[in-house]
């Protein structure tokens, strides 16, 4: 939103600080698989496959250094394909459908929640004159999630790793 001087600010993270989505990536993929009629899903194997590869696991590198011309979601989708392969899903057409559904599921606004003290804390920081800055490793659609949760306007600036091309450690 521009460059400006701030004398006093608070830096906030989003995931598991201000808000959350139960199960995050693993549960979202499990939800998609369940909705498609798959049972006995090895959620632990999915979770293990998500331990590496995400942009926030490679915070020392700029995204464009390893995205190979892909968008943020195209790169992230490769990690979803890997997770599906790990649990035995190898049909390319089926996996493409599942990955497409994943994005819809993960971004489902009613799945995102605020902690009970989030609004109180953000409101208090504003009343005390602090600028609130959100610094988050998140999906490009973070602002839509923040807006849905009613907290977008609390932030003077939002620095989202998926949009700037670097992650915080």
C-alpha cells in the first residue's frame, strides 16, 4: 500500500496467531478425498509429504529461483500431486481433478476462524496508536480470508510471501 515511515508498529503473523483453519493442508486434502468417496485415507502420510517443499521451507531462496516460471499455485500444486502419489493416487486425470478441488476447499471462507481474542488485540493496538503490519507466509488469496473474517481493515500494510516472492523464516 505504499512506502511510508512508521514510528511504532506491531508485526503480526496470521496462521495460528490471529486465525486458523483446522487441519490446514492435510485436512483440506483429506476433505477432498472423502468428498470424492475415498475412505481409509492415510492422513499421516499426507502430512509427512507436506513437511518439505513449501515456499516457507525454502525461505533462503526467492520463489522465482525455483518456481521455474510457475505461479505460486502451480508450484504448490506440484506438492499436492506429490502427496497424492505418496498415498497411492497415480491417475493423472483423477489427480488433476483432486488438486483443482483442493484449492476450492482450502480457500473455503467458512473454514477459517479467528481466535477469541484476535479482535480485542487488534482493536486495542489501533487504539494505542500502533500501526498493525501483517507479515505472513500465506496463499495469494489471504486478503479475501482477512476480509471475510472482518480484520482486513485493521492492517496498515500486509506483506504476503506468496505475493512478494520471499518467505519469512
